[in-house]
């Protein structure tokens, strides 16, 4: 069971990370739009391609790292 201070800390991280992720994605999109086109791909299409590839890579890494059951997590025992 989480203590009050740990719960408050985790909740504050959750609340703070949402605006930070929005700001970071806006900066990333702005930087991608300033790139030269790649073949016939326009700037807005490159945003979808680059962010989509990054999401797929992150999902594959998470699939490999995450466990399937709480019983298999080594750090909980």
C-alpha cells in the first residue's frame, strides 16, 4: 500500500507530465516541419511518419520489458 507522500508524489508527476508532453510534441512537430521534404513526402506527412515510427519502436520496447503478471516481477519479491 502506498503512503500518503508517495501517492501525492505520483499524482503530482501525473498532473505535471501532461502539459510537458504537449509542449515537447509541439516543439518536435515544429522542428519536423522545418526539415526539407523527403522525396514526395510533405512536412505534415513527415510528422505522422516520424512520430508513428517512434511510437511503434517504443511499443515494441515496452512489449519486451513489461511482464505479463505481477508474480513474475523480480523487484517485488
